[in-house]
């Protein structure tokens, strides 16, 4: 704690010593801690609005298709959890405009409860990021970003669509902006009977209906040339039945609501920039064991108040200091959790340096304190060097942590208030090649985790979480991209492949639901007013038992879509076929995923 305070006041004391212009300030204030400047040795990528706005889809479906991430889904539209570099869902940081939105109850994000096209960008950062980003960013991190630009730009669009199994959706977005004010509004809704047949059986996806609604706003006010205020709100309501399995019927139901509000005051000077965020996050779930008997239920809710201050200061044109403080006050309660409250405080310090042309590196540390556990001191170092005009080598090494959740600490019966945070060491090295029309990148990574939290049986009818497990993750990531114009024709091809070994050190077995092989290919072709997309995904076999004695088969999926612009490009008509070859596959054992299905959508632009 003393170290944290000393680091902060040391940085704060030199903030106003100079006031010259630095080009990178715009990049840092725009990207924050996801800026490539602050993550020189890591891979940082962006999924832009042009991709997000193509269709109404969950964040999980988007990342599975575009970023080659693996998701474990309990059926179409059901609970969806990520595994990035073989880590667990609670070891992947998920952020909304820089604020951690992983559940305070279980430490995860259900990727079927976030609609991707409600945001302007999705930022992806692979590799350990707990120093800059905080709790949980061990395998990597994802940031849902709303952009605010103070220039005249008024637009609106309406998306309408229908698909197989009585699926209907709509999305309405509008934006009004000038040099002083910015306002953006988004509304969306999706409903589906989701009663697809289980291929090879006489069964269908009974009790699988779901519906959800989302509402997002962004308001911005430019106080003067240096200062601006932004207010973001996000609301998501989900009502879904929980599908049967191949062997068991279900009448269960899950209702969940997520509400978020964020006020951000930004200052942009010549050498100094800062951001002060104040956020309120609310989550509530109701689980009905049998929807015919609604009184038989389990409920839970949490509230989080977050204050976060980040600033950057350029000592000179080659050296930068970035530092921040974060305070969080959270409380939770529910059927199995008595009303509890905890307070967390942490701070970080980063030093960025470009000693010679083509070389840059970052050294950073984070420390903190909590009313519930001991937050470890962690560190990170990363670097990037331009070998030639086309080749860049990068590397990184860091320590990271994942804090216990409300469920881990306070669940009754079984919660363990003596739990320690999970700790890990991670390292990677990568090589990138860039050409006018062709890009190629490759990386190898390693993660060693200790004190992993697992719920284990203490007696025949009593389970409790304990810090007992260790894991070793390592692998290779490859990606290639080709973009070529031929007159009125545009061709874009993207290929990605990941090899991941994730082993439980206690039994030297592959962790469950972590595929060793995962790959995809995305082909986009555009000609005049026509657009064509072909998405091919490969998911290798996954083990479903810790002993690796049972597994799910590998599978290939193909999705195709066509889009035609009409009426001076103010209307787009799109048609998509998912699971083109009608492949029978399961993401989770005994929970079949949809067979071939169709989607038609119309997008009006005003």
C-alpha cells in the first residue's frame, strides 16, 4: 500500500513540468490502456464498425468468427463462456469503455448477453494484462468501445431481420453531432423459438426459446479545446429458457439484467492527458429450477461503484509515464449469499521509452489492497523492435492475478473467505511481417498458473473452493491477411490458426473444453454493389472429463452471406446461410448446436 501511494505521488509531482506537443497523446487518449503504444510487445487488434454493423449477433458469435476464439456454449443462445489461450472464462478480462464488466458474482461474462453491433469498436489484446487492466486479464482482454467525435455528423439506421426457428430481430441506431455536442442512441431486440431439431435423433431443442433487449446511449460535451465530458449508459435484459439435453428434459429458466452507467472527464494537453471515470454497474439474475413452479428459484444481485483515474505524461519525445488509481466498492446478496460488501484499491505505474529508432519498450508495476484478500504485487515488461521496413519482433513477460469472486468467498454453504488470488506468469515472443497487400504474424506463448481456485468435494454432500490447482499453458498463434483491389473488385482473405496445450499439472492431462487446434478462414469479396462473405471455422476435439477419457469430436463449420446495396446505397439487403453443410456438432456434451439455418435482413440508412 505504501509503495502504491509513493508511486502515485511521484508521478503526480512531475505532471506539469513541461507542456510541449507529442503526437502519441491522441493515440493514448483514444485507446487508453488498449493503446498499441502502451502494449508494444503484445498483439492488439480492432474489429471495426464496418464489421460490427453487418448483422445483429452476440459478442460470442462475432469473436468466434472474426478472432478465432473458442467458446463453450450450452446450446444456441444459452450460456456462453470463453477460453482464450486455454485459460478459463474468469481469466479473460472483459471491459466496457475501459471499465471491467465481468460479473462480481462468478467473475465471468456470458457472451450471449452482449450484442456486438451496439458498439463502435471491439478492441482485443492477447496476453497477460493484469498490470495495466487489473483483475482477471490473464489470457487476454476485450474492450467494448463507444467512440465520440466532435464534428458534424448526423445519421440513423434501422436493421430488420428474420431467420429460421421463428427468429426475429431489430436494431435502431441514431447519431447527432457537431463541434460541441455528441449524442448516440441504440435500441435492439431479439426473440427466437430456437426449436431446431437435434440431427440424427427424433428430438428437438425443447425449452430453448429466448428473447433479449438492449439499450445504449452515449452523450458527449466538449467543454473547451482541452476538456470533454462523456456519459455512457448500457442496459441489457435477457429472458431465456434453458434447453434440454440429449438425455434430460428441462423446464429451467434464467432471467438476467445488466445495467451500466459511466461518466468520463477527459483532459488532453500538449504533454499531459488524463481521464477520470466514475461508473455504476448493476447485475441481477433469477434462476427458476422449474418454470411451472416460479417460487422454486435462486436469485442473486450485485452493485459496483468504481472510480478510476488514469494519466499520461511525456517527459520528452522518447519517454512517457502512464499511471493510474482505481477504487471499487461492491456489494452482493442472493439466495445463497448473505449481504456482503468489499472494497478494493489498486494503482499502477508504466514507463515507456524509445531509446533508439525502431525500438520501444514498457516497464510497469501494479500493487493494491482489499478488505477481502491480499492483492499481490505484479509487474510486466514488453518490447518491440523494427528489424527492417517489413519485419517487427515483439516480446513480453508479466505476472498476473485473478481475484476470488463473491461466489468463491461467500456462497452458502461452501464459500471460503480464506482464498488467495490466483497467480500466473506469462511470456510470449512474436514476429510480424507487413507488406502493401499482405500481412503475416506469428507468436509463441507460455502461461504458468498457481493457486487456481477449484470447487472440490469436502464430504459426500459438501463442496468448497480451494487454492489447490496448477496449470501450464503454451501454444502457437498464426495469422495471415491478403487484401487486393482489381478495378471494381475487392478481395480480402484472412486465415488464423491457434495451437494450444493447456495441462493440469497435477495429472498432466489437457484441461477440459480446451481444443488443441482452432482455425478459421474469412473470405470477403466485393464487386460494385454486391458483397460476398464465406466464413470457415475448424474446432478440434475437446476433452469433457479431467481424466481425458471422454471427448467431443472435431468439426468444420461453414457460413456464407450475400449483401446487395440499393437506392443509392441507402438500403442493404442481406441473406445468410449458417452451417451450410448441415454439420452435426456439440459445443458442450449432450447439447447439440443448430443444423443448417437461414437469415434475411434489411438495413435502412438515413
